C-alpha cells in the first residue's frame, strides 16, 4: 500500500512538473550584432561616486534604471504599468525573471534571491551618525503583478566600510501586504556606514522561476538633516500615464474611427505635501498634434491650451485627483480619406513645484537642490489610425510563445464599434530568440469569439515563417482568403514543428488576459505573462510591399550543394537576394551567373548557417544553407 501511494505521489509530481513546462513561456531577445539598442536591464556600468541628496522617482527612465544613479539593476524593470496608484510616474518592479527574461532557476519550486537594485557609491565620509542621514522610499506588495507569498520578502541593505552588506529593513517590523503604496524611512545609524563608498541595495526574495512575487519600489530619497517623521515633499506630480484614446489600443483602423468612440484621456495628479499644508492650486498645459498622411504628404494640425484649470483644483496634501482632459478635436482634424493619421497628446502639470520659499513657493533649495520635482510633471499618449489594430507600442522587451508541435496560441481583438469587417493579413514579429524562426512551419488561424473565448475556426492556412531582419520588424502575412469578422475575434497560429518559437512581447502595455493557448486539446487563458503580443490583424486592401505567405508561388528554387565550402549554385528565377546570419544581420556576398544558374559565394564569411532570402515580384522564399 505504501509503495502504491509513493507511486501515485511521484506520478502527481511529474504531472505537475510537465504542466508547468507546458505553460506560455517568455524568452529574451538578444540584440543583433552591430545594432544599437537601449541599455539592457541589468547592464553593469562604470562606478562613480555620488553626493547627497540622492533622489529617484523613476519617472525619467524606461526599461532600465538611470545609470547615473544605479550601479547595477540586476534585472529590475522600470515601467509605468505594474503599479497601482504609485506616488509618481514610473516604478522599479522586482520579480523572479533575470536579465534575459528567463527565471533565475528552472525548478518551479525554487525560492531564493531574485532581483536587486544597487546604488552607485555615495560619499558619506564628511558626515556622522549625528548628521541624521535617512533613506526613505515607497513600496507596494504585488501591484498589478503577481502577489508575493507570505514567505517572500523585500529587503534594504547597506554596505559598510568592510565591504559587508548588512540588512537594515524591514527587520521585525514586517512588510505591509495591503497592496497599497506605503512609505518606509530608515536611518543610517552605524559609524561603519560613514565612508567614501557607502552603498544601499534593494533585494527581493521569492520564487525564482518566472514573473512571480512582484514588489514595486518608488520615490527613493536619501539626505542628511532628516528625521523619522520627514515623510512629505513639496512635490505635486502626475502619478499615472495618460489613458489611451481608444480603449486599450495604440493603433486602430482609420475606417473604424468615429468621434463618438473617442475616449478623452485621463491622468492622476497626486500631492506628496505635508497634511498640514494648504491645498495647492494647479493647472496644466495640453498639446495635441494631429498628422494626416496622404500620398506621402503630411498635413499637421495642432490643438490645445497652455493654461487649463481643472475643476478638481486645488490639490490637497496626499489627495489624488483624476483629471479628464477636454475634447479639443474639431471636425476635419482627422481626414477619413487619409492613408493614416498620427495623434499625440502631451500634458504638462503646473503645480508650483521648484518655486522657492523666497518667491512664495515651498521649495527649500538648501535642502533639496539640485532635485527637480518638475521631472514627474509630464505625460503623453499617442494613437495611430491606419489599417490594423495593435495593443503593443511597437517595441519588444522580450518574447512569448510555446514550444511543442500542434500547440495553438491566439489573441483576442474587439472591434471598437459594432460592425463587420474583413481581415486580409496578419502582422507578426517573430524575433530571433536563440533559435532562428525563419523557415519554421506554422498554421495561421482566425477564429470567432464565443463568450470571450476561442470559438469557431474561420480560417487556417499553412505558411513558412519569413522573418524581416532587424529588431521590432514586423512581417506581413497576407491571407490567401480574406475573413469577415464581427465584434470580437481571435488571430494566432498553430505550431507545426517542435522547439521554441516566440512572438515579440511589449511589457509596457498589458493585454495578457486576451492571450489564450491550447495544450492537449484544452484552451487556457494566460494568467502569468504580462504584456502585449506583437501580433496584429490587418483590415481591407493591403498596402505597401508584403511578404508572401505562399513561398513557392513564382519561386521554384534549388540551392546546391548544401552544405558546401561557401560556393552554392542557385537554379531558378529571382530578382533580389539577401543573405543573413541567424541573428538577422545582413552579410556580404558575391553573385555571378553561369548559363541558367546563379553562383553564390560566401567564401569570405565564417563557417555556419546562413539564411538566403529570395524575392521575385511580390513573392519571397527563404532557404537555409550551411557553410563548412
């Protein structure tokens, strides 16, 4: 009996483990060789020494922390989407993903150190404990990420002159787990901390296998002449980004546009003032730029007002106002006959920040300078009217996908008005994720929605992936048969080969609840991956050059011998040839013709696998070759 129970337990553990590895996965996107990219999360920078005051509210950073203030980020993600009611725009989010977008450990049950955020060295050599140096910060349990377990924690550590890291918070006080932002303040109270080279570090502990156990940190401030009650600041800030003009979309088809569907953006203003202070009057400037593009020509219209006084003004200390910007659009601003229209909305808050006491303000230069509290007073949003829908912002921080034969991944879209329209293509970004997607076989899918879930299959067709080289480069896959859709529908694909395959994932905008995947015949709604897939439905007649989804149409090609020493013969007609390595980097080659064959030379390239991309008229075909 005990043996039977042991076998049942083992089978249960294996089933759980197998299910864990079958979930939607995230993948890193390595930068292509020679390409300029934004700093990687976790990138180490040359150390330099800072002086007090130290202040960072993460409003001026995106993706990675400010390298002028932070020495190492160890995978911390700076974003405007994972925090609920933060003090100011932008937070540092800690979870169980490393700098490549992978979990620190593959073991689903592994728990330990996860993300950390370390300051540059700070010179405290001229100060002592009597100088009353304190560090304060706001922190939040979970936010819009996964809530940490009861055993998970966030710690603050100080580095002493002996090079030892000492945990100084939370100690026995414990952590707030209400889900609200709470401010903590800690004194630098040991003589061993007062030297030229003092550092502090935030360290999270939790599950090491994925985007779990999230803590958010904001508004980090270190200065002398403080006290344990120094918890308020002469700062009135925008605390959330502007909401989108059209629900959750960054791009909508211009043919779907109607002014009655326009939602004027909102933002939140928050005051960090002392409760004993009087409410602060405020106004804001609004700038709207509308650019209509037709036949390669741009027509620009500007709207707005530099001095809008909201009904919510004045802003009381610790009060949070939700402000809706007025509708400044006029008939004719958006040309329904344009090829596309770009709209940008910028809001600049004016609440008297940085005005010194000598000028009837509340800023104390002797205490705060050179801190600029106006840096968190600007926010913006944009919208593109074109011929497709997009949740993403066009930039991938990582990728997400599945890795088994016959797995299906789909993504729900909701038309912004009740109508029927025709999907003619899918735009998808398949990045290089350590394995080359080019040439892999997938089955494109368009499905109806039933009660918000994948329903009737409306269209399917087999294609070979043809990846457009470069980071964030979409490939357009035209459907052989256009598909009528109404209200809500899904687009996606079924994998017809095994192995990792990822779609670009924008982590700054979260529409993860619209992602569904099918494993072993069962549809599951995504609950773990936060972000927006870079997979878009295209409506109406296609525009511009596209990548053919029929690689054999007009392109019957043979490349031989393969492998070779670098000389390949090509039999068949083509008008253009490009050569890429597995990272999508374009490579030089020589091409000459002999009788009815083309001769390709890669003799000057290193041994390895190369992707040949042939084009003839509007058709394209890719072939892998090996030089050895």
